[in-house]
C-alpha cells in the first residue's frame, strides 16, 4: 500500500523521507512497507548501503521500483506481513500509510515483530488548519489527497499525533525519537504526547522499538 499523495514529481525525495533515512544506521536490513516507486529504498541503498526490501500493493509501482534495480514484491501490509519471521529486519518503515489500513494496531504490532525498530510517519489530523476547516465549513478535511471527499478518502482511520502516541503506550511500544514537520518541511523534535506538535505539526515521524 502506498498513499496517492501529490508531493511533487515521483522521483523527488520528500522531507519526511530524508528524515527517515537519517534514522537508519548504515548497512542495516530494511523493509519499506508501501514503498511506492522505491525512492526511499533507492536513497537508503545509495547513502546508507542498506540491504533493502520493499512491499507495495500497486503493481505499476512495483514494476517501477524493480526497474530501478530494487528488490520489491507485490503485497499488502494487512495480510502479508505475517509471512515474515520474527526479527527479520533491523528497521521496518511505514510511511504516511497507517491511517489507510483497517487495523492500524495490528499492523503496528507486526512492524515491531519482524523489525527490531520501526519508523512510522503519519499525517496529523490534529493540525490547527484541519481543526479550523472543520469548524468553519462543517466538512471533514481531506488530508494529503487532492479532490477527495469524505466518502472517497482512503484515510479510514484518521489520527492525530496524540492518538498515535497513546496507541504506542497501549501496545507497549517505546518511542525513541519523534519529530514533527510543518508545511515547509522544517522538522522539530518533541517528547511525550507533543501538545504543540499535535497542534502545529503537519505530519510526524516516530522511531519505535519494543519495550524491553
């Protein structure tokens, strides 16, 4: 699975992908879930010399990633992560996709079963612009998707930064690092529930591990 977002040309590296790459240790074993055309995997292979793998639900994107020389297979995070053994990867990455899955808690648990650490980025539905949009228009904001109405928006489980932090606590997942990005892609680290991040962050990135 991979979000159909409009963040510029398909070959462009997004700000969140740069930050994710910065959280990965060189030479690591990495699985990118919902890897799209493979931009992040290609970046990690080039700059971090990772042993990278990818899984993607859209076949045309799988083809594009394979054409880049990447090891990417067709699959769905909701059903296919169970095929991977425990601890198969050092990092499992899920970028901007968690609100689109039917069972976010189960997917998150799977990420940290097959990976020592997980890196998850989410769009923040608690951002002040989205709150203001709902207040003024009375309509659910379309976060990250162009011309999507509430009944076509793939985000079936919209969450805020606070929602995500609460879910990690409920599942016994430790947040090692958390960063919020504003509209311009500028990053600010935060701790705990991140009240200000929840209000002003367009999106957030979390480096996660299982509680010892």
